[in-house]
């Protein structure tokens, strides 16, 4: 591999300055951009590395760029989120790369060239895999791998075009590389938890084959994770919708998925520390739920009639803790739903994407939590799938929810339904989050979580 040069402090600002107007237009259109709805007032360069030696016709730049935005509309600009960008540069873009276009540069060190999202280009994408295979160190970037897993060369790369909060490249149906887009310092659970599960021999999560890191100002950053690609796998959400459209029962799959979830939870509890939540710890958990409810009621007036009943879901949990109840907390998936699950052609389920909710701070995502939080997320996902069917299939979600809990109990020895207060609190908290999200982004979907709100809030309190 050709030697790569880290851009100097003299060159980097001029490159970023020339990219600035293009990035202001391009970034907000990306699914993974977290600052939608707020103007970008500028950028600052965190790190820049040339991944290919520049020629007269092309070059390739790995950038970590911080977008400056006001925290709220009308407030002063703030050094905001840091994003990982892979910028390709060509004299002209061939038609096959038209969807990757960022824009044309009129000034700066690359004036007269076209810049584009390089992940759409097989050569840069394959360079990343080769760097992992050879454990390359390029500028401040560290490409690392599991020495016990083989990475063949010559695998053809293709970018996955489905919208998601990160970007993924598939290599010859053998590996998938997820590049994290919004970068934060620290230990990222999307690498930490699969590595821990691999040490435990848990087959429900693909063991990481390699990863990409950087260390900046003494802080570690995880930039990407390479894992085996589950060839021919069906996304759990898409599979559920297909079965619904055919009027087919999904409870057997839900039961298997419950077993898989319990296997992952059991392995995580073995691999990483668990804690006991008593009165004080539960009160903090409940306070957070109540705070989110109060903010949601302000944001979505339709919640107001339900607020007392929803509040009772949380205070009931606090009351149990005050009476001496305790619960075990552990590391969990953190954002579990049907779309985070893959079923292989052989019928085996795997869980993916352990990043947690990207909107939450990394420190919060790494806290031990009751497994009921993951379970509640999956129960809500069955509800969403059922409401997507046209016409509706009566009892479909209820059958899936029951089967999932039964499957979970078969492995864990504990049926989530035997702790209804804890489960209701977490499902209520999740439904409140969904109401706010749908009201802001997908108003047509708002009736789905509102139906759950109606079910979870005792009618006598809001009639």
C-alpha cells in the first residue's frame, strides 16, 4: 500500500474551507446527519488523512469534521457533532458515481475537481478492507483485526444504499463494514459488546473481524467495525411485514427471537459486570422517565389527557422499590427492535447494531440497565409491524408478544411478564419516545404509538 500523508496544519484548513459551501448543502441531506432543522454555520477540522497519494486526476481524503450549529434555532453557533467523511476527488465523475456527487470545487487546493462520497466507489471501499487485512497504520488511523479470522483479498465492495444512521459496505457477501458517521470519543458499545460476546462464544452476534480506530488528543475513537456478513439473511422487520401481508402467523419466529435475545442477555451478564438496583437507583431511573414524559407532554399536546395515567406507570415502579424491591441491571443491546435482527436461511436469528440510541451520550449508552428495556423495545416493534398491515390482522401483535416472552423465558428462566410493573414502565417510556419522534418526523405514524399510549394509560385516569 502506498504511503499516506497526514495533511499538515497549513494545507488542511484550506481544503476544508473550499469544501465548506458544498458540505453545508450535502450534509443535511444525509440520513445519518443528526443536526437536521438547524443551520450549519461553519466547520472545524478534527483530523485529515490522505488515504491514497494524490495524482493530477484523483485523491482520497479521510476527514473528521465538526459541524458548528446553534443548539436551538436562533441561539449562537456551537461546536457540534463530529462526522466521519470519506471524500473522493476526481477531475470528472463517471455516470456510475452520479449518486455520490457532493459538488464541484471552484477554489482551494483542489479547484477544478469534483468531490464525491467515496464509499460508492469500489476502489476506495476495497482499500479500507485491505488496510484492515494488513493491519495498516495510516496517519492517525489504526486498522486492526482478529488474527484468528481470515480476510481474503480480492473481495468486491458494494455500498448498502438503505437509509440508516451509519454507512455500510459489503465485501463479496463475506464481510460487512459499518462506518460510524457521528463520532464520539470513548469505548463504543458497537465494538465492545460484540467482542465481549465473542469471548463468551455467543453465536447470536457476529464476532468482529476487524475495526478502525483513531486516537485524537489522547482520546480513543472507534470509527468502524468489520463483521461477517450473514448471506441471504432476512431483516426481521421486512420478514414480519412479508408474513403479515400473506396473513401468516409469526409467533414461531417471535418465540425463536425471544430465545435469541435471552441468549445474548445471558452471555452479556456473564461477560460484563452486573449491578443491583435498589430504591435509590430505581428512583433515578424513574425520575428520568418522568422527566421525559413531562417534556413529551409539552411537545405533543395530544399526550396531555393521558399524562396522569402514564405517570402512574412510573410511580408504581418507584413504589415497589420503596417497599424494598430490587432488580438486576446489566449491559444490554440498548436499541432493540425487529430491524436490528437478522434471520439466516437456516432459520437462526442474530442481533446486530449494538451502538444503542445514537442521540444519547456514550456514557449513558454504556450503563447497565434492566433487560426489560430491550424486551419492551421488541414488544413495541411487534406493535408497529401489526399497524403496518393493510388490512390489519387481529391478534397478530398480541400473539407475537406472548410468544417472544415465552421464548425468552425458555432460555433465561424468567418470563418478563412476571414483572409487569417493570415491563409496563419501560414500554410506556418507549411509547412516549415514539410519540415525540413521530410527531416531529412522521405525523402519519403518530396513531401507532398513541394506540399504545391509550393501552398503557389506565382509562379511569384520563376518561
